[in-house]
C-alpha cells in the first residue's frame, strides 16, 4: 500500500477526481477525511458529536480526533493499493502525525484552482448522503435532477456549503493548509495539476502526475 495526498482548496475538485479515479481503477482507494467525519456526525458517535460544531462553522476539527480515524483506515488498508488521501493532512501538525504513523506517503498532488472560481463550484455542489457521490448542477448534473445516479438517494446541499462558511473555509485553507504545499515541495514530493480544466482532463492530468 502507498499513499498519494490530494491538496487543494475547498471545492477545488479533490473528491470529484479521487472518486472518479477510484471508480475506474480497482487498485485505487479514495479516503476522504470529510466523508469519515460526516459519517460519524450522521451516526451520532462521540467523535461525530465533537466534530459537528467545528465542521458547521468551517473550522478544522481537533488534530487528534481526525488522526485516530485516519490511523484506523491506514492500518486496515493492505496489498497492492494506492490510497488517494483527500483532506488529510490539513495542517503541518497533521503532516507530522502522518509521518509518525510510518504511513508510506509516495507524494502529494495539488489541484490548483483560484479562489474566484470556488464559490461557484460550491454553490452548485450537490452530494449523495448515502453513497457520497458528488455532483454539480451545471458542470456535473445527475441524470434526474436531485437524484443520485448510483443509488437513487435524494441529493443534498452540505451544511457548510453556504457562502459565509465557504469564505471562512477559504481563510482556514490559506492559513492552515497552504503551508503543506511548501512542506511537500521541500521534500521533493509535490506535483501540481491545473484544476480549472474540465473534470475528465483534471482526472487524466492527476493520473499522469501519479506516475513517477
Ligand atoms: P472536506 O469534506 O474535506 O471539505 P473541503 O476540503 O472543504 O473540500 P470539499 O469537499 O469542499 O471540496 P473538494 O475539493 O472535494 O471539491 P469537490 O470535488 O466536491 O472537509 C469538510 C470539513 O471537515 C472541514 O471544513 C473541517 O471542519 C473538517 N475536516 C475535514 N478534514 C479535516 C482534517 N484533516 N482536519 C481537521 N478538520 C477536517 O468539487 C466541488 C464542486 O465542483 C462539485 O460540485 C464538483 O462537481 C465541481 N467540480 C469539481 N471539479 C470540477 C471541474 N474540473 N470543473 C467544473 N466543476 C468541477
């Protein structure tokens, strides 16, 4: 097993690209910290109850809380698999935690999208609460409006996808997460893809960047 980290602002397309590539390649596994946390909130676990307020206000949940979840997923993933790790690490402290776990990080790939595009991306996002598939009302619409193509569930708007919270998430991204770009660049482990191309092109560029 090895790990490729997806870096990029909220709404840059991390989940879309990782979900598409994992559905098309049996040896790729998409692990999203946001989906793990939203799952815990939906189930009402202790971790979910603790995470809820942070997530709804656009802040990061405590490092130890999300690190425990990631540690479990890393431990249970074996064999000839590349994990596409989406949303973790989210700050330098989490990058150090990942190193201390001995996680086999192969590299990090930045999906580069300017802030000006982010609000439109997120305003149009619709998410399947059951199978986690992601859509966009204009850029990636479902076949039937409001219904998931894969499992038929009714699509929802994420609670943190309102314009005010998105502004706050971008501030948190620039302050906490952006320093990871220099962190992985300094290690010689960073690649970058243009995130403003059509989804299929971004996914193809990402797959290319995964090759050595
Ligand atoms: P998380 O779920 O990780 O949210 P995020 O990083 O803000 O990322 P998003 O899911 O919003 O965006 P994305 O890049 O996946 O974009 P998507 O592919 O959907 O985290 C949520 C919260 O959980 C955080 O705020 C925090 O509270 C907590 N959390 C999570 N991880 C944590 C951690 N490690 N530590 C602490 N707290 C943590 O695309 C967006 C839209 O654009 C979609 O509608 C899509 O269809 C469309 N789109 C995508 N690509 C394209 C394209 N190329 N062209 C046109 N449209 C596109």
